[in-house]
């Protein structure tokens, strides 16, 4: 690791007293604030709202899906928060007037006005266009419709989403329509899918983060590890042992191994294709389908697979040949039976198949081992970046960069699965603040448009989680933003009067983790490299808790002037102390007069915040047993 560069990254993170970051966009005919890339727009003569009244209405397509309907509802809600006025919502065929309309989505009205996207908006990009007294908010998909509404709110009312319970928006007595002319914005990372427990209670939090719900994108729930969903061993193994990698149980009886065998049976491929076609027919509403190996390090080691690996040079090449055949056959079926339907397939580059199917030519360059491993046009590869030190930028990891380069030869559409938690200990405040920005930049440079960011997916956590989601969401949309400025903005909005002390706490944590990393500790998605007794001195933890007490003291005056806000801030501050208390209770139990009582109190506090799991596979009952 290059220490000098690493320190530069951390200095950027610690620059949390700087001004709020800018938002990039692709725009025409607008002004820009001096020293900022955030666009500004002139006011038109048309009044959106005045004195809690409006002449404007919202129009959506007659066949609007749930995302476009959600976009309209969000606009109604936040428009009312800003102006006190309530917008009526009409389906296109029901609206009588033709002026003073806010038109959302793919409407005939927009098409008749010859208003189209000025760029490739991909899945989540957005456009705003003013035409007379009307304004059009849209994307190429309904995900873009949602983002267009948030862009409109941002520019019109300075809307800013920080967390589920912290949203900023100006309140005004009068607002004019802005002259949006040719504004379009395409995020640097188009599809950002966060897998965090905080996002499991409905879609609102996810969509306000401008992200997508990973689980809801997939045809017939065919996401992640799908080989055995498509061909369940319970259904097929008894009659088709050769469809699965060979294995035996403890008594020596044959059982299905860790994955499918991809080379021994044409009959297996036929059934696999038929099952994929059936699953596609059963779900007409979604477009993604994962053809993904199982969640282990195994690959079939039968003689046939070994021979193919020897011929092609890697197990990933065998996987790509199999997957290409499946996709090509399903594509032919789709063309014949559902020619208007677009299905996007993915497969995993994961564990045993993580190394791309490439070789080095005489000039030292990576080349494909065979044309047969080049992905079909509608097949992307989801490269899982695991077993890496997340405190080190990807571009300094030769292995990661080599694999990115190799897979970019296989497919023009690499997708990424990466991690931002320690699955063995959810109480670790994962120290990747200095690499978030550069990693998103690296992925964007390789044309990555879809990133799964897996955190503590099955529980809430208390490790600067709300701030982490806010910062990751902003950086994924615009990699030019400053991590430090985003942290500063969040702290001021979320902790308010306590922000200075919470910044000091965060700086204590960052400085300590930087020292640990520089002394050789690794930030991993598993293990106890950071979370152990040697790394967390009791006096350091006490100083951190003292800083939380100072933060609580800073908001104390609010108790008599705004009791609701006071209770909210106390809750936020005390929540951030949970991971510190966990370290004391785990590594310094001798400092407690009644350790069991202290641990019980701690667990009860965790449950009150929805923190139900200590790690991916265990709840609190097993932590100190």
C-alpha cells in the first residue's frame, strides 16, 4: 500500500469543515454558481405556488407503474411541505387543461411536445424540460421518473435527503417555475443497489437514496445464487446425478455437490434452458435474470470438467461457455415468442470463477482464451470483489485491477458486487471512508453501471450507517464530489447542535483506524483484524464515550425549547455509542461490576434501534455465550 497516497485520501475524509459538495449535471442554457458545478436556472414568469395555493396539476401516464405513481406522490408530499399547496394528480386521459402542468414520465403529451432525452439516460438518469407554463420530468425508465422528481425538488426548493428521519427542504410563500432547458443528468454509477437492513421496511428509503432495490429487479426472484433454484437437487438429483458436481455424504452415499456440472449432460442444459424460459413466462414485470453459481468456493471436479478446464485454461471459461449457450438459446426463444421483451442476464465471477477467462499474449497483454467466452450482448458479468482490504483503493490492488481488465474483455457490461460491512462482526465501523470515492471512480471508468453494495443486509446497525448510506449514494451518482464535504454536510444536518462534537468523535475514530491500518491491520468483510482487544484500548473507548457525553450536553438546551427535536438528537447520539459500548463489553468486561447486567442493558438498547443481529449468522444470544 502506498502510504503517502493513503494519507492524502484520509486528509480528504477529514476535511469536514468545508462547504457542501456540488452536484454535476449535463445541462444547456443555465448558469452555474461560482466555484461550483451545480447548475442554476432562471425563474420564468409562471408561479408554481403562492400563499399556499397553486394552479398547477400533475399528469402521469394512464398506465403508470408503481415507480411513476410513487414519483407523483413524492412530488405532492414535498411540494406541500415547501409551499403549503396541494397538487392534484391526473392520469393523462383525465386531465382537461393543457397549461400549468407538471408532466411526469412517458406520456403522449411529452411525445406530442417533441421533448426527448438529450443523452443516453440509461436506467436511472433524469431530464427536466420547461415548455411554456408546463414542465416535463422524466427518464428512459420509471426509475428515472423518480429521480427527475427529486431533481426538480432539489433545484426548486433545495430538497436534500439525509436519512429516513432527516430531510431538508425550503419553505416558501411563493415559488416560480424554473426554466429547465435541456437539463439531463446521468449518474456515474447508474444502478446502485444497497443491501442494508435499514432499507428493508418498504421502498421509500431506498428510492429517496436514488438507489434501486436489489431483490425487486429480478424475474421470478432469480437473483444471486440461482443454479439450484433453477434445477433444485431435491427435484432432479435422484434421477440425474451427473447434473451436479460429485460429492458424498458421511456414509459415502452420493449427494449433490456444491454446484452444477456444466459439461457432462446435454440433457441438463436442455432442462436448464426450459426452466429459465418457464420462469421468464411466469413473471412479465421484471427484466433481470441471474444465472448464478452457488454461494461457495466449489466447482465441479469431475473428469469432464477437469478436461474442459485444461482445454480452456480456467473454470470461468467453462462457466462462460455454458452461460453463453443458455443465453443464446433463450434469446432465440424470446425472439420467436416474446419479440418485444428485453431480458438482461447476469452471471457471477465469484470465488472459484473470479479470475477472468484470459491469457497473456506475446506482448504481455490480456486476451480472451477463446471467442466462445465473449459474453452475449444481453449478458453481463457480476464481478464479486471480495477477500480484499477495503482500506486500500482498488487501483492499488493489482489483482483487482487485472480482473477488472480481464472481465472488461469478456463483457461490455461489467457489474459489481462489493461489501461495506464485516459479516463476522456488524459492530465494526468499517473503515473504507478514504476509498469510497476512488473505488466508485475506478468502477465508473470501467463502464460499470450496476453495483450491489452489500452491508448488514439482515439488521440495522449503529456504525455511522445513515451517514455511510448518504455518502455512498451521493458519490455513486457523482464521483467528483468530496467525501469530506459530504460528511460535513451530513453531520451538520443530522446532529445539528451536536455536530461539532460528533465530528470530533468521528475524527478520533478515523485517526485511530488509520494508525491501525498503517501498522498492518486489514479492513476486511470478515474476521477480527480490526475488532479485537489489542486494537481498542479501554481509555480510548472511554474518551470516545466522553465525546458522546459532550455531544449530549450540546443539545441539552433544546430540552426546554424543542423537546421533540431534543429526543431525536439524543437518540441519534446514543445510537452511535453502541459500537463503542460493544467494544468495552467484549474486550474489557473486567471493568464492569455486573457484566451480565451491563450486557443485557446493551442488548435491549440494540433491539430498541432495530439492531437484532450481531453478525450475519447470529443474534445477540450467542455473542457472549
